[in-house]
């Protein structure tokens, strides 16, 4: 008996340790359930990367199955949209293209988009009973039911219209709805306890119902739905798996109702509400868009899009009671989501060096993401020629990637003829402002590291630099002149043009380069496309950089090779001497151009970003590297 009690206590401690908690939300949760006098409820808060908070009360556990009513719509819409991503369905073709029953005078203009946006004039209910129906019998009955208004001229919240779209998905896929949802949404997300059941009783015969009611018949759990929510916050991606296209998720959350058509919220009160694809879109009084999908029993998922934070409130009650009291809890989640404990902090810092006023942006991850007692790693990020710190921060994805890895990141400004514009680096081998004015960028970047160390706890053995184009070239120079400070560099589309000095210190190196880069060619030489005076230079090839770092790090010259589609990865990680080696990884993007891979398209470049997350690859490479400890750096 005593052993059993000890086991229970230990198990409780493990479960408690696995459930993250944000203390301000504990209080807000208790106020909400106290006001509602609930017998059971659960709350999760999450971003794309992680579960941030979980609170449980009474008879609701993380895996308690409950009917979620209209919160089923997000699940159903996502399932249908996977077929849109594959080209098997088109939102703007008539439903009759997929369901011949709808090839009638009053329904030929009805589209799948209108079905999912509730703008098709479809009646909210069928005229007769649905007892004994399957999907095909439902389609026939829905086709016989008259359209109330002209398609596109009204907003009418209708579960029937979602069911029509679901039948189309079943027809084109050749799968029943249970198989379709299971294979496309539940399995990739690990949603083992989420299934669709009947309309009446809600959630009845879950997983086996002949007519699964997609607009409101699902059952789910707090943890299952949170996984789905994280996928939506992650713009269609969950734990590295792509479930929906990013543009598809954006369409779910975009107003799909004609501007002249009014939208009235159903089941809750709000002043400014529009409707997307199965999604209520609310403009918050203090600014920022919130999307949600509340159910009739109060089970409510929502996302504050501007801060990338979402929540799930799991309860079985009445939606009118719940939503009237949920606003305070949602506002508390929003406040905490914007706080340093979740969002981290960012500060613009001025620094005087070599007679010049310089600056950098320091982003520090939230306390929950920081690693190690010695301090967190630091990434120094260098924009491309003509860019600046804010542009690189916003377009590279490095904030998110470094935050996930528990790294601080400093986005640093180069110098140029105009304050804050057309900034460059004195990387060597390229005629830019910084080189022509002999700017001491090596000394300045040393000073940046030292300045960051004065402000926050940094592990001096894990300071890294990354850069794009001219910024990547500057990283090559740092490898030769500041290897006592920087333990590794990640170069994206940057040639190793600086060779005036050398270093024998091992340094971890990641090279990412597109084979079709016309601005900094993979094979080196004069750029075929250039901005300003770039065409006057001759760049070193990627192979020259490989040869140099292989020799410098005393690595064997034959790599471990991996190929994933058009992404080739060559790892040089085996030491010639048998001692710990600083690795070299080369990622070749076959057909890739000069734009930052996976980033936003640049106005200055004609090529589109290659579909590869360079920021995640960089953070992952350095997160797994543990160099020998080194003392704190001092400015030179």
C-alpha cells in the first residue's frame, strides 16, 4: 500500500513537471471557473513551438473526451482544405462539379468557398429528419432544400453548408469522412482521441457514424485540440510536419464575406466581427485580430494572430454563459503572451566604436527558453549589403528559430552613406562603403559581443555569427580574425573573399548556398547579376571555402552525404586526428537563388526565396554543437 501511494505521488510529480505553468494565468483561470461555478474545465495556452501553459479543474483532465460542438468546424475545414492544397478541390468552382445532385438552376452558382464562409444562402437545416442518412442521402436531401438567398449576397451561419463541402471532399478522395480526417489531420498531429459523431446526440457514435456531422459533431480532448491549435498558429506546420499550406491557413483567417454584407456573431457578443473559412474574425478594441471557433457547450479555441499565441478553453456548459466570462481570461492570456516571460525582450542599443555611433537590436528569449547555468548562447546576425538590422530581423526568421533554441540574437547594423540605409560590411574583396572607408567591423563586432555580455548572461564558449551575402562574407572574415570570440559561423550566400589573415583555431562552419545564385555564384567568379559595383569583383567558390575549413579543422575530406529532394547536405565531421572536431556542414539548394531561404521576398532581388528554412537549420546546427569552453571575450 505504501509503495502504491509513493508511486502515485511520484507520478503526480512527473505529470506536474510536464505541465508548464505561467503563474498570472493560474489566477485568471481560477477567477473564470469561480465566476462560472464550473464542475470542471481546462485551459491550454500555446504558440507554434510549444505548450506554454496548462490548467485543469475538477472533472476535466487533459485527455477527457467531450463534445466540442461548433469547434468542430476548424477541424472539418482543415480536412477539406488539404484536398484544396493537392488540387483535388477548388474553392471557387461550383459545388455541382463535385456533386451532380447540385446541378440545378438555384444551386449552379454555389461554390465550396461560399459553403465554408456561410455566404451561399444555404438553409441552416434540412426540411426533414436526417435519421438513417449517410453522406450520399444527405447530399440528395440538401440538393432538394431550397436556397434562401442568392449566393454571395448574405451571411447565413449554416451547418448544412459545411456538410455539403464535406461530401464533396469524400467524393473526390474516395475515402469516408472518418478515414479522411484520420489520415490527413488526426494522424499527423497525434490526435488519438478526436473523432466525428452525430449531430443528435452531439458526438454520438463518434468515429463510426454513417453521417458524421462535420459542423458540430466532433468529440475531442484538451490536449488533442491543442496540438491542432499549434498547427494553425504555426501556419500549417507542426513539429516539422507540413499539414496545410501557409497560404491556406491564411485564407481560413481572412475575411471571406463581401464587404457590403453584414456579419452578426452567433452565440457571443462582439462589435466588429467578420467571417473567414469556418472562422470568426474579431477586431479587438485595443488592436489586433483574434480568430476563434467557439462551440455551443463553451469549448472555445482562439488565436491572437498578431502575437502568435492561442488558447483552448475546454468545458461543457452553455456558450452564452462561458463566453461572457471568457473575455477576461483571453485578455489575460494576451497580456502574458506579450510579456517578456513568453515573448522575450528586444532593445535597440547604441554603441560608440572607432569614432562612429553604431547600433544593434538585442533580442533575448523568454526565461522558459533560456538554457544552462553558464548563460545562453548568442547569435550575432549580419544583414546583407544594402540592408539593415530590422530588415534582417523581420525577413530571416532568426528570432523565432533562435528563441526556440534558447539563444539570444543581436541583429547588427553595418555602415553606409545614409543613416540606417544602404548599410554594408567591410568583409574584404568587395567594393562597398564599409571597405572604402576602412570601417573596423571586426573590432566593432567584438565590442558588440562584449556589450551583450555586460547586459545578460552569455555562455562565452557559444557565441556564433551568421550573415547573408555581404554579411555572410563578413562571417568568413570573423572566422579568420576573431575565432577567439566566435565559436562558429553560418554563411548564407556569401563568398570567402577575405584571405589577408588566417587562423589555426578550429571553428564550426555551416555554409548554405543556392546552385543558381547569380549574385554570388556557387562556383565563384564574377557575378552574373549585380547591384551597384558588385560586378567588378571576383568571388571565391563554395568549394574553396570547403577546402579551407576542412584543412583548418583537420577534418577528413570526404563527407557524409544526404539528399532530400533539392536539398543536399554534406557533413564533414570526422577528425583526422581522432580528437574532438569542429564540424563543417554544407547545404546546397539545387536551383536556389540569392534570396534568404525560407524568408520573405526582397524587393531588391528578382528570385524568390528557396523553400528551405535557413534560420531553423542554423539554430539547429549550433544548438547541437558544444565547443571547448573559452573565457569571456574582451574588446580589442
